[in-house]
């Protein structure tokens, strides 16, 4: 029997994008459930006429708990596999289908299209290379799009607790914990050009533009390295050090 599958989309400040993302998901995965977690400040999302409401399960929350809210939610749902798509990235139906196929083929790790790589830089120094996309590489962490299992989501909650943090406090580092919870490092896949919302790097909307974003992530990476729970890679050959096809600005380069 094939594992059951659901697509989960979160809305906070980009309700105009959800209909487009949901339609691509339905076209690419006709048999999958489509879940929308709405955490906007006001309940106006359901009034939009560009969303196929009969085709969507909508969960409304008046409190914005960030992108991490989807992780405990999916552990309570009856699906085996999930594809979570941030509300500022537009995959085609074919790309969503390919991502689901990658997860079915290798369910022992998370899969995505964009991420970060912790790379040794001599001695105890570690660089965090961000904005990696259009490559077929194992990475340390995925961003924006995540194909994962319910077991991996449960493992992410356990990993956070083992590090001494309540899940409600992880903030915008939930992607790191989800990526590191599997038994194998996550895989980034080159699925072709990716379209992004123009607000994906808007400081008023994009959480990765908020103060302290990079510092919080570096602090978590340090904890994960101490626990041996995140993959650190050797330096890339020079010809591969700058992957092509980067579709949006990278997060600032940081060191751990």
C-alpha cells in the first residue's frame, strides 16, 4: 500500500499566494490532501475567491506560532508523508510531483529545493553556506520546501526537547530541527527554475530579514554540532563552490 500523503501550506502575510500553491499541488498530486494553516492576524483569508475551498482543509489559528506550528500539527494527523511549501515559493505541479517521488524513494531523509550547508573551514571553524539551490547535493538543512515523514516530524520535537528547548521557543529555526531529525542528511534536488514571490526578501514580511535571525540559527547549529546531530561537510571543490541558478538573495554567510 502506498503511503498516504498531504501537502501543508501556511499563511501569515501572503494570502494572495495560497490559491496558486494549492492549485499546483492538486494538479501534481491528485490524490493528496491539501491542508492550509492560517495564522494571519485577522480572519479574512477565507473570503478570498481565488482558493478552491471545497478542495482544502483549513485550520485557523488566531496566534501566529511561526512556521514551526506545522510540525506538531502533522504529528497529530493520519498521513505518512508530507510536503510543506512556504507561502513565498511557487513550485509547478511537475516539481511537486517529483519531490513526492523523491520522498517515496528515500523516506529516511528530508527532501527539498533550497538550503544551507555547514562546511569545515580549517581547525574548529565552520562556515554556513546559505542560498544553495539548483543542485543535487546532501545539505545540512533545507529551507522553504520540505518533503518529510510524520516520523521525522515527531523526531524533530524530540530533538528540540533533547537540546533543552520547548518547541514553542524554537522560532524560525524549526527548519533546522526538521532537517536534522532524519537518520540521513537532507537532500536538495535540482527540479529546474523556481519562481518566488516578490515579497520573499521584503523586510516587512520575510522572517529571514528580521533582527537576530542569523544569530539564532548559528546558536542552534552550535548546539547540534556539540550533540553530533547535524551534518558538517568538507570544503567543496572550487568548480562547485558557487552553484548556479540561485533565484533569490541568499541569507548572509555566517560562521559557527
